[in-house]
C-alpha cells in the first residue's frame, strides 16, 4: 500500500487520550450539537494565555468504572455520571507495520509497553519486535504520532538474541523483573543486555548535523538510526540496518502529560490489532485520597503509595488508566546539573470579573483538512454551534471561514446570529470533503483581511475563534510569521481549543492566543463544552508576575500574559516545594491589582520532574532560535528533548561521532549558569520587533550554512552587503491560497472518501484522483488532492519534493516554494533544494530572493556525489538573469546582476544551444539516467556521453537527486526523443518510487528561448520512460 501512514504510527496513539465522537455519518456529525465558547470584547493584548477547561458534546465512551465518584469541578460531570474524554470513531489501521519501501512493510511480532505515572506526568517506554523474513537488508521508516505535548527522549536498536526458532518470538520479562527495572537510559540498556546483540543507544545531536551524519553513514551501509521532529506532533524515525531473517528490537521512550478531565487525570493506551504478543506494565503513584482505575482488569500489587499492574494479550484493546481526585498534584525532583526542580498544574480561582457587556462580531475558522477527518470535525462543529447559540447576546453577527490548503467563506458577509443561519452553517458543513493539508498562515490572513470587506466598511475589529488543531503542514511554517499575518487587519483576540487528540500543535495555538490577547481552552470531553462557551466572555486579568517561596526560574507553559476564568496553567521552575506551598499570581485589570494564591496539593518526589522542566524550557528557547540556538541546543541535549534544535542520532562507533564533529559538550554548566527564563527575556529584548522577520531568518540561515559540514557556504562579502540592504519585504513569500473550484464530497470517488475518512491516504489512489481533478477542475483542485499525502506525512522530505515537482509542472510555483523550503530546513546540505527554491521564486515574482538562492547553490562546498551541479545551476541562473533583467530586481542588485551574468557566461562551456535538457529527482541514493536519442539514431547516455552531432551529457550522478544535463549547441533537423531510465533505486529500500522533474529548453540563451517542464513517475525496475519529443526543423 503506497505511502500509507507509516508503520508504528500507532505510537502516536499509545499514550494519547483516544478521543472523538461516536457517529460515523458526516451528515449526522454536522447536525450534532455541543455547547461551546464565545467571544469577548476587550482591548488586544501583546501576549495571551494558556489552557482552560471548556466544552464538549458528543458521544463519549466511558473510560472505566471508577472505584468512587469523581470530585469534578464545574461542569466536570456529564448527566450525573463521570466526565469522559472524546471517543474516537476509529483507530488508524495498518499501524503495526514497519515500512521498508513504498509498498512493503514488516509486521510487528510483539510489543511491550511500560508506563510510569507520577501525578499528571507519564513516562512511556516501548519495546517493538519485528522480523525481516527476506534475504535482503533494509532501512526501515516509521512515524511516531504522539499525543499533544509528548516528548521523545530515548531510542535504541539491536538484533534480538533469540534466534533458535524458525521465526523467533519476543520473550517478555516477568512482572517482578520489570517492576525493578529503571527508566533511566543506563538502566534500560542494562535490563536488555542479555536479550539482544550489540545494541546501540542514540545520542542527542544538533538537528542538521544529525541528518547529515545519518545520510552519510547509510551510504556506507553501517549502523545508524535517526529520530527527528517533523512538526504537528510527528517524529520521524529511521532505522538501519534491518538484517535479513532476524528478529529486531527497537526501544522508544517518551514523556507525556495525562489529560485533565474535571478533577481526574486520564491516560489512554490503545494497542494495535493483530499482535502475536502484547504486554502493558503500569507503575502508578497513588497519593492519599487518589483512586486508581484501570480497564481492562489488570493483575497487580501495591508497594507503599505505588501500584504495579500487568495486562497481557491486549492486542486490539484500549487500556485506560484513571486517577480520580488527582487535581493539584505537584512534582519535585532533582537534576544532577541543575539541582532541585518543580512542576505543577494550576487552576487559579480568579476574582469575579464583570462580563465585557460589549457585543461584537466573530469570525469562526473551521479546519477542514485531512487531520480533522472525522473526529475533530465533529468537535469543531459542536463548538461552532455552541459558540453561536450560547452567545447570541454578545455575538450578533458572524462569519465562517473553512480552510485547509484552500479556504472559502460560508458567505462573503457577516451574517445575523439567528437559528436559521446556524442551521445553514451546519448544513453546508455536512457537504464538505475533509481533505488536504493545513495552510494556517493563509487562513489567518484571509480571516483578518477578507477581500470582500472593503476598507472603511464593516466592523473595525472582530474576535477570531480558531476551530483547528494548530498544525501548519502547508505554506509558512514559522509561528511568528504566521501570527504576523494578523497584523494590520481586523482580527481582535484569537481563541482556540485543544481536544486531547493526537497530531495537533498546542504550542502554535498558545502562540497565536498570546500574540492577540486571547486564550486556549481545553475541550477533552462533552462535560467541558458549555464552560468553554462563555469562558472568554469575562474580562481577562493581565499576569504581572508569578512567585513561589524557595523557587526561581519560574516559567508558565505558553508564556501567557493574560488569564481568563477557568484556565489551567502549567508551572515549572527551580527549587523545592512541599504540600501546601502557595503559588502567588500578581494580576491586574486596568488600575485594579490582585494577588491570587494557588495552594499546591500532594507533592510527589519524581524523576520525571527534570524533563518536565527541561521540555518546557526547550520549547520556549526554541521559539527564539535566532538568539538562543546555542543555549537551546545545550538544554535539549542535557534534558534529552527531541525537537526543533536536536535529534536522536545513533552511529556505529565513537570514531563515527568524532568524524562528524559530534563531541560531548559542557551542557550541564550552561544549564546551571543560564536560567531559561533569563535567556527567554533576553531574547525577547534582543528580537523586539523582529520576530517573524523573514530577513532576519534568512541572515541567520546564511550564518548556519557557513559553519555547517557538507555545505561550508562561502558567499561573496560584497553580495552579502547588497542582500543586507534589501527591505524586509524582499524576503517575504506569503503562501498564495489555492483557487480550487470544488470543496464538497460530490464527485469524489468512494475509494478516495474512504481513505480520507480513515486518514490512510494511499499514494496511488490520491495520484489517480489528482489526475482526474486536473482534467476536470484544474491544477488547484488536483494539488489539493496530493496535499492530503503531505498532511498525513508532514516530515517526509521525499514526498515534499514529489508534490513540489508536480506543483511546479502545474504552474503552482508559490505552493511549491514552501514545500521545498521545509525540505531545506530539515536537510540543508542537499544543494538541489536551493535550485528548486530559486526556480519557484523566479516563476512566482520574487526575483531578489531567487537571486539569493541561486547564489547559495553556487557558494556551497557540496559533496562530490552531486556531480556537475554548479554547471547545471549556472545555466538556470543565467537564463533567470537574462529574462528578468534590471527591471525585475531591487535597484541595489541591478548592477550586481548585470556583472554576474557576464561572469557566469564566461564560466559556462555553452552559453547558447538549440536544445538543453536537465533532470532532477526526489529520492536519495537513487540512479536515474538521462537518455536522448538523436534523429540519426545515436543515443546519448552515461555509456556514450558525446555524440557525433555535438551532443554532450554531464557526469552520471548515481547516488541520488541529480541533476543531469544534455546539451546540443547546433541540432540537426529531426525528432529528439528525451527519456529517463530508473537504473538503480536505494539499495536499502525494498521498493522506492521516484519522481523526475525535467526541463527542456529550446534555443537556450537566445531571444526566442522556450522552456517546457514535465514530471514523470519512475516505478521499480530498469524501465525507460518517455519524457518528451523535441522536433527541430
């Protein structure tokens, strides 16, 4: 099954509260009601808030029969029963497979999961066992789709020592042994030393350096592994080698917060179906007054305040752990380099504040992307209905913008908030196809600057209600640049909602709320819906300070600046605390000031505290990498936090690490001497007014490339000064909305709808659907179909290039640019990405930035395996300079461009040609060959690179990406057949589909120059594929 959600993707579900809705019919879902949140009228704040309990309203499935009734707070009980989290309609299928090719996977033979739970925090450790039945060695790939806020910290890989059986089976340690095994890296490796052969543990390494070292090591066919952050709660893991006819073991560890449901805490662990062996071991702290419930029933015992339970043969079931009356538990612990640390969840009781009393319009942004299908969409519609019905007095008029990779308004006007219009909203929503990637920046720009609302018309400002998961998988990726899309528009405060479902980006929601003076509310079940529906209606309190006796370096998750009634906060810091300690929040509302004290409940001594602090510190430091990258990397390595700055990398030997410049660093000293809150405050001051500045980001990128192995950029100092003189706008590339014609399910084949509903889009199916839409509707609709693949696999660079090449062929260059930009950030040492970025920028009207990326491509010291890349890039660059001329460039660059064109022409072997052909492709370690058959029958290819007529082929590139070029200065008349041959695919993959992007130029370098591009897909096998026939008369 081509490019399905990759194997082991159920990791994303493992510790995730499985939420959702009970109805499977989209029409029924659209009509369901929930109660929700409502807008407020208040002045915009610079920063905003964190989480608050909120709404709900769908069928919620009971998690367990509690030992005693929960002591929930307001709205914690649903119809007199226990508050529940959302029920998912489905668990992703095909999730117990490890992908070793586009269409081939290895099934898991077993899984052993251990979870240690201390208060609101859980540490999860999973052993995966899979068997390679083939005689080939493979590289395996899987996605970790984690619950919101989950953080991977451990990765190890080894071959099992149980090789006596025909197909060795996993052997799980006895419960008594497991109970005594620790969760620290050293203890994990020690507990398994007798059951696997030459295991290796991954290290925390700077992200770009990790990706470069992994790629170089795989090409040498020795043992690396890599886990890297892909965004939207997705972590990509690649493992090599998977030896033939051996049982292998991969161990993955991550931490995650439990979901708060009223006064309870809940952890849900869905176990995939079809596992021959499945075991779950739980180690749970149960402080006095806290009741533990686990379903299915588990065998276990207690030692002091801890309970130990084991569940066996639970494949296809969902293990649910619930701690009743667990509100207010705090954690304390010690870190060797930092000293005592603390972490606590707070639910402050705010002074009664009057309602704003102000009626103002609202715009609802409803996410219709693939990730909303189907469960989240139920919640979004329920929230939308409740927002409007519960707040008719304060929301008199409303607009609705549906968005994914495109957007459309319910109507291009602000509608009266009447029952009839709410019903019309739900009826329209029931017809929509839930597909495509998520262009959040585009949606916010359209919502705050609607084209149909002329300047001076309509309300000057309205609140935004973002009914989406915050994951920006398409278009702009930088959070500050995305929030800048709201600048100078009509948007007031933005309110958003978290559901506890997997795959969202809570940090993005927090950021948007903070930047607009809004808030993020938690909606993990039906009992919370109504509370959230009116939570924003009260006036917020500005947070002036946070204090706790004996503590320092205090940080609140999301850095909220305002606080709404009912919000939950997460506090971390340095120092020790005890039960009954009081956190003091200094608040202000206009001239009124208040101190609100929150008393901590039970305090648990826990070794999970250090990473709770470290994870939040790294998240905040990574918001300002232009100013904090050195410190963020030190914090991430010290606390083992995989994210934007670091990845988990496993190499064969100590010498391999040293070869790539990966050496131990004095991270503990950095962490000890530089508190995270101080670093964040300094970064805010340093970057004031420049956050989201595309020019600043580009300048920082140049600095990194100059020092990066495999790049070592050497940009001309004179050019660097010219680039620095360009305005900020020259570096800004807003993603253009797709102008698609279709947005309903009508006309979409059932097989496509079924795959979308299951969130299992298959490459072949979606490619066929894109071709149909291209014929019937046009390129925008076709690209939306392909974008569902990107939404399902947001970190897949091969797929991003694939879709990017197709977008270029269809003339959607602005869309392609952002796909390539994401690849460049993840793999900055691959030069062909900069070529693609330059070409798309040139074609989409950004000549200054196009020039800059052409120059990056020429200034890098690239690996020799990229062949004659500079020569091929120069002909693209020269064509660009000749076609753009001085008129298209900023005045600061015109003289340079004229001079540069002359220099390039002097360095090129051919400056004019009748025919010039280039190809590049999207998969690494792949050999694609360019063949041109001339009218005489003579064939130019890697085995015959020069023809009698003067045709010439560049050096053969055999290790991936290309490019390759054929040039013929003076072409005899006749037909030239341009072909591509898939000579060799990645030897470490069972199957690999490759997309080739070809450019055919007639009359290169002349006034009548013509350029045509085409994309073809090469399947496995050494087949020849026709690209084009060029006729010369």
